């Protein structure tokens, strides 16, 4: 007689009743119509038009032409049974120069979009800033100057006043990490600057802008309106549990994650991180009395974006790695490990589980919403017009099971929004990287459901994630 080890059979996992499902996009990535109806230029229009900044010389001038095709896209959401849709509002479409003059034609587009979503039974979840700063504000210093935070609060109040009779959930910023670090330090995103001190000043002014905008909207909002901020996190992994590796982990985690979270939930920048970046000498010059009280005003929920972990090892104390983290020293950034997505990012669902549990420990009682999670893979359209995106399907299931594990461990997670509804303009990668669960032929603008979209529709309908 032979014996075999028992095989662990995965089961379907049911999410709590009321768990919110949906998908997400952003304005510059899908809208197109970059010069239509009075829209002003953004820093991404300028950056993408600069030779060598975006793969293939691509721009968001047309993108998915969502500005004209939004009824078709909402019909797709309805077909998939999505209860919620997270999108962003283009600041230069509402205020072409970022201040004073209001472009009524731009606001009218968001009227049409919100009304169509509500008619389809889909909850609108607008984000006020997803990186498309009006170029006129950048010409005056952009996020490196305090005035931009004040202008953002004015803009937020305008949009909230206009749409607040129909929209009750509001997000200020998406991923200030990317706006500050990628835009002002590593230079791989608009506006393409490469100065550590500028990046840290931008970080503070972005968070101040969030606080001022929330303050302005709350002052005019009905009691049922809720306000949030979306941060992107990357748990930092080390190979050895020893003092040197833990110190490298602390440094990277501080600049990657805690410097954004702590001001919002604790009203202070982490002291150890301030010590780490003291040689840059940036934050001390811009943080004013009362700023952190404004930044840390209570949130109704926190948006969590996650794609992959960060791996580090210790290095010589004065070693400056090639990274997106301004002021980082004494840390070696390690390459991602397989399996990788098509964009070259590491797949580690367990890091999402750990992140959500950690966030619930850091901010007890604060509801969390996974506002972005997804993967880019090369898609092949079969002769029958199908896209069998097995890699994206597996990524989706594995990460949703990790979310469920976090909920089971006590994390206060209230929903999950898949990134992204549509293949779109993927920033510096142009149109080469596809994150959508819906395929877009950028020549014809034809939309085609991928297998991942069909799977996600089943998950949403049943409130249940299948085995991997």
C-alpha cells in the first residue's frame, strides 16, 4: 500500500456583505480631448510632447477618447455589474490655468459623466488630482511652492460645490509619492525635475493641499459626504533578519511609506526619517506652524494602492542608490524576483495581505479601500476576438485571496477597485503596457472584454473569489 501527503484544496472565499467592488481609471490616461472645450495644458501634455520622455513618443492627446465615448464605457461597466467607478477630474479641464477662471464646458463634461453613472446605478468615486497639474501652475513652481496647495483647495471647493448634490464620496490626491518623487526627483514623470530638495518640498505641499482641500470641502458639505486620500504603498522586504538588514528596511520604508502615512494619521513626520534626510535640508524650510494639524484632519477612509514590494539590502553608510527615494543613503535596492508581470514588477500577494493588516494596526478604526491593484501583461487577440489573459486572471485571483486573508486577520478593508477598467496611456510607458481588464484597440477605439473582465464580473456578482 502506498500513501500520499494530503492535498490542501482551496475553497471559494466569500467577502463580507456590503463589500464594495468596482474599477478605476484616471483623466489623462483615458479622456483624450486634450484641447477640446477650453481645457488648458497640463504638465503631462508638456512632458509627453518632450522627445524621449515617453516610450514611442506617445501622448494622452487621444488616449481612449473617453471624453466622447464615456456612454460606451459606462455600458461596459454596467455589463460587468460594477457597483462603483473611481475616476479622476482633470484640473486643467475645470480651471485651464489652475486658478480663478472656471471653464463651464469642462465642468459640464463631469456633469454628463456623473449623471450617466448614476442612471446606470454605478456609484461615482471622483479623485480631484491624479497628476495632471495645470502647466500654468508648474510655470510658477508647481508643487514645490506653497501657493499651489492653496490653489488646489480653491479648485476642490469649486468641483465639490458643483457636483456635491450628486456625489458623496471624495478623494483629494492620488499617490503623492509619484507626484513628488517621480515628478521632482527621479524625473521619470512630469514635470521631469531631478532635485531631492524640490521633491521633499513637493511632498509637503501635496499633503498640505490634501488637508486644505478637505477643510474647504467639509466646510460646505452635507453631513453624509465622506473624504479620503489615496496613498500607494510598497512593503519593504529583506533577505536576512539582522540589524544591518533591518536598518536598511527601516530607511527605505520610512521614505517609501511612513513619511506619507504618519503626517496623515498621526500629525507628524517620522522623527527617524527626518533624521535620515536632514542632509537634504528641505522639509524644515517649508513646514509651518499648523500645517500638520491641517494635514491630519480625520479621514473617512484611506485609499490603498498596491502593486509590488520593494527589496533592499544594507550598503556602505554614504552609498546613494539609484532609486526614486530622495535622500536615501546606505541602502542597496535589489531587483524584483519572479514571477514578474509584463511590466517587470514582482508579484507578491502576501505583501498586500501584510500591508492591509499593518495599516489597520497603524490607524485603528480607519476604513481601508483598495483603490488600485492590477497587472500589465502582453495581450494577444485571437482570430475569434478573445483575449485569454491568464496572467492577469491569476494575478487578480491571488491578490483578492490575499485581501480576504487580511480581512480574516482583522484588517478593516471595505472594498476593492481593479486597476484598470481600460487599457490606457500608461504614463512614461505610453501605450506599450496594458493594465486593463477591457482591451482597447487604440487605432479603432474598439473595446473588447478580456477573460479577466469576465472573471471579475463573476467575482463581483457572487461576492466570492475562486480558488487559484
